[in-house]
C-alpha cells in the first residue's frame, strides 16, 4: 500500500434535488473540453462542476469507473473527497460552538479533565481554534508519531482492534506525551490535529464522529450517498481508485486508516457534495439567527458569524476552519479552497462567497490528477460568468 496522505495543494492564479443545467452549445462545448483534458492527462475518470447558491448546477462527467473496462463513470457515482472532509469536521465543531457545548478557545485540558496525562502536559492549553487552523503543534500524519513496532502504542496497528472512538481517544493521550513544538507552535498542516477534533466531537456527543456527521450534517442536508473509506467497499457499482506502479496504472480499494476519518476519508456524489458546499456560499442572512434563508432551505443550526469564523484566517495565516483562504480577481474577493487525495483519488473545490458560486472537480486517480483538475476548473471559471444575484 502506498504511503497514505490526505491533502495535496494546488493553486489556481433553494434546494438541490432538481438541478438546473447549462443547455445547448455551451454545455456540449464544456463536455467536449473536459473529455479532452481527461484524455490528455490519461485519467480513468473526471468530474467537473459549477454551482450557485440559487440552485444552478452543471456537472460534466467523462471516463470510466475502472481502467480497462467500458464501465462509464456516472454523474451520481460517489467520489472520494480526501482532505476536503476537513471543512465538514470544522463545520460540525462550529455547530457545537453555537450550541454552547464548546468554545473556540476551549482547551484540551478543559475538554478532557479526567485525563491526568493531558491535563498535566504542555498540550493542555491547545485550543479548538488551534486545531482547526493547524497551529496546535500536532504533527502532519500518524506516521510522524508512529513507531515501526506494531506492539508500540504509537503504531496505529496497536489500536486497530479497538473501536474507532477508543482509537481516537487514545491518540489524544499519546499526543499529550510528546513534546510541544514551539510556544506558540507555528502553522503546520496536520491530519493528526483533525483526528483530535474527531475525538473532541466524540467526547462531547457520546457518539462517533461518523454518526454525528450523519445526524448533524448529512441528514439535514438530504445527503444520501455519503460513506467513509473507499466507495467501492460500500457501493457495489462504485468507481475504484487508481494509482501507478511504475508506468502501469492499476485500480485499488486502498484508503487511509479509519481513525483518520475526520481528516479525510469521506466519499459522496458530486451533487451531494454541492448540497454541503452551498452552505459556504449562501448570501449573508438578514437577521436570521441560524442558517436557513426560507422554509425551502435545509436547516443547519449554525450561525452566520460562525461560518464567517470558519472563513477567516488568523492574522498572518492563510488557513481558517477547513479552508485555505486567498484572494482571486475572478472571484471579486476571497476564495475558499481545498484539495484532497489519498493517493488513489483526487478532489478539489474553489468557492467564491462574494459571487455565491463555486467550482469542483474530482478524479478516481491520485495526485497526478491535480493538474488536470486545475486545468478543468480554470476553463470552467472562464466559461461561466459571475452569478447575478
């Protein structure tokens, strides 16, 4: 199995069951262009989409579910989102903040007061906000903590027979036994930090992160295609991920270990992903305490100010709550961006909140799909004018 990772960075200079699609020549031209990009980059499959807060959604799909077959990729096929999962974990944290069950400055010592190791460690003052912004000092990946000996407590194999909630809980205690790098720590992108956020959610709610994601985000938004891990292990006709061994492309069902769910093991269809992403591009509310512009909108108990917190980096930083934040002329302001890969799939999202629109792309191939996805999204940005509110 290749070394698991969750994220690859790439840098570009109403309701939703009934989607509105671009029609006629423009739609045909887009489909042809996306297929040309897929072939030129030798991807098994490619999906590229554009959406707005008002319900417009145009998704282009090409290629196959599995290399060497004629099994065509379908618009409702689930795709692995990798580290694009992080925004959803941070949003769930935001819901708990709005409910008064957490604060952005809640510390690990406060959250786990019964754990003497955590309470007496340097890590006791690490806050929820540090974790969502990757400034906690937590290492990048589990292997950065791991001992190669499978009988050593820092090796995930040592915990793998335990329930996921127990695995994540043990991870927090083990992390607290490590030296805290820097005071305060500098920015370091950390999958481990988001696993700790999963443990915080589980401590707070008494249920697994997976259950809470379903209950608090997916069900309210009408998301039905979601799952955790490789899509093909859950859905019988789902696409497979792909990687290269030497110069040979092979299909695979490998994924990162389940303990890493909050950092990046989600999959779902592109239409369902848009149902979630729409939360982050809805127009500013007019006095509503919670998100939900009218009776037709999905109700998610999260305040506008909380979403803005998730969209606003700390001074001198570029990462907020599950989002890389930058400015782009085409967006007429900030963009919210993330990409994800487990080395067998790739996904990327660009949101333009000021324009209430966004762009997504995904492939059932690994990091080599990044350039193709960027090219496809760049082309789509040029084809679709800013949404007229």
